């Protein structure tokens, strides 16, 4: 449950009065600490969280310093001792919520001492203390975990509102429901007569709680072509409006037929990606089966994990697509494919480059490991950690890595990335030579692909770097696409390029 606290929304007012809001800070920090202790991919102790978060204060005021000696920690201002306390410990069987709360309680004592002694701390305010505390903690973990401020979190929630292509944006308002703050011209919202300033009281019969723009976002989402019913209030009069969802604007999937090869470009994995890819395939095959399909994932930075599984399912029969592994029981899952191949078994090639990441890497790896597709391009980003969003009582969020991605062959994606069977790092001429080698039965990337498939977590950084050096990440230009089509049309070369 997300509980909004007005006190920290007015952090600057608090700093002007000189009062440190200890009770509110304990709630926010305690919730975050409990989540980190229980769910983060990497383990930490309550003592670690306390000492690391104290470094956040020293980043605000360099006159402050922290000393950890044995089972005690001290906060100093120059030579002056401000506070000394024992480090918290989690007792056997103690809940993460209790342990996190105890660590937060200890931290707020130090923050209060720093607040009273440091003008810089008071000027920064409570919100800055929260941000610096979590940033200091996450600096000891992976590069993707971070704290999201209440303002950033609200903006993200508002962006999620109307993602189904309704063309409106909602924001919290006073009283019941949420308020329409933007209506896009020509959108379903505009055509239905929705106005800026209208108050949305319910969505499809579900009444909205006060200030619950995030809840409204989830209720607005749905498949394109379906209707959503809004109860609105305008000038103290209520009326119902029906809006029809359309495909979202942004970067949709595109498809074209070149040399009888279906080229499908996926720029990102959004809520509609699987539907759009399936529609492109069905439309193309209804006009006669192409000789091959090329999935273009260049520059695709990822997106929804569920959509990665769904897109892989379009091309694969029953089996494992990928799995996630983490400390928390709910973080470890197996994603499977169960459907039939909408591409009807025609040759499939996936194009990747150094900016291909996350969900896009999953699709490329799943299709490659399962022997369904050959991969062409360069080494990909190697972003193989899954993030969990943890709401905090101040309206902020923790974006926290809680599981790692394991590909069907058993190797971890993080730091390694996907290796292509045909490397294009050297440019079009080098790519053409690699294609000629594959046609002759040679496998220039074969040894590196075998080495990748044999890797298991944890992979030393030096080993990952050495493997990626076989085909360094780079941008793959459009000039390389004819080579991708040539690979797709040559069954023997495509087979040689596949991971074996």
C-alpha cells in the first residue's frame, strides 16, 4: 500500500523552521531499507545500510565524516563528535520490516544530529537527505538500482496514464478523482469531448481514490480497439464519456518486404509490441509467405519483460524462453513459450548492435539459443538485471534490481550480452567477408559462441570483456542490412551462424 505523507512534500518549509521531521523520515527510510534487505539481488546487512547511508550526509557537507570501528559508528564534524551508536544487527528470525525499521531509526538519530549541527544539511532539506541516503547505498550495488524522487515518480506515473493511446494525462487533484491536465488534439479523448480541468471520478465503474493518478493509469490501459467509460465532473455537473483505445503513439513496429524478405523493425518493447509483430506477420503471410524474416533490434533499449517473452513466443514452439533468478522467492521465475510459430518456420535472422539492450537482448538470445534464428551485428549491451519498483511513503520510488536473467542455454546475460554469429564490427566489407566464410562452412564466431554458452554465473569481469572482444559493440548502419537479408536467404550460412 502506498501512503502519501504531506510533510515531506513540503521539505523546504520544514528546513526553514529548523525542525528535523524524524518520524516521517523513519517511515520512508524504513520502508526502503526493508525492501532492500529482503528483495535486492545482492545481500546487505542493516549495519551496511546505516553506514552507507551516512555517507550521503558527508556528500552534502564535507565537514562531516563517518568512522566505523568494530561494532560502533561515529559521526564527526571536524574533530567534534556529534553522535556515536552501536551498529544494528538483524536477529535470527527477525522480519525484514523490523530490521529495516531499526536501521532507519538509528540513521535518523544521526541525521538529526547532523541537521542540528550543519547549516548545509538544513539548507538541503529532508528530501535531499532521503535522496543522498539511497544514492549512497546503491553506489555499493549494481549500476541500475536507484532512488526516484517524488517529482520524477509522479511524472512517470503521469506518462503511464493514457499509454493505451487515449491522448489524455491525469494528475492528482483535491477531493475525489483525478484532474485532466492535458488532452492531445485529434485523440480519442478530444473526440469524446474531454476538456482540461475535467475531474475523472470513475473509470469503467471503478471509483478513483483521492490523488490516485497511478491507479487511474492502470484502469485506462487496455487493448487497442476496446472502449473505456469515464464518469467526469465539469462545472459541478456529471456525465459519462466513452473513449475508444487506439495503438499508442511513439515508436510502433514497422514492416516492409525487401527482396521477398520481411523486415520487421522493433524500436522498443511496449504494451502493444507483441500485437504489432503478430499483425505484421499475419498481414505479410496473407499475401504469400516471404522467403525469410529479419527482426531488426538495433538501438532497441528494451522495455517490458513480459513483451520479450510474448514476442519470442511468436516464433517458438513449447520450451523455455528465459528465466530469472534472485534472492527473493518471487524473483525466480521461468518464462516459457507455448504457441506455434507464426512465421511458419521460414528462416529467421535477428540484427543487433551495441545499443541493443534488456528485453531486446532476451529475444535475440532466446531465438538464438533455441536454434530458431541466426544473429548478425555486434555484441549487445549486456543489461541482464530485472528491476522492481518499490513505492515509498513520500511518493518517491526505489527502482531496485532483484533478479538476473538466465538464457535458455544457462548463461547469464548481465555484462556479457548477445554475441552474433556474423560479426559486422569491421563494417560492410568485413561483414561480407564473414558471410562468404559462413557460406563456405567456416564459423568465425563459433569458438566465442561456444564459450558464451558454457558460461555460468558469476562471470569474472575480465572473462566477460575478453569474450565481448571477439566482436566489440558498435553501431550497425543500414548499409549492413543487405548482408542480413543475404544471410537469411542462405540456409547453410544461417545454420553455420547459429549458436551450436
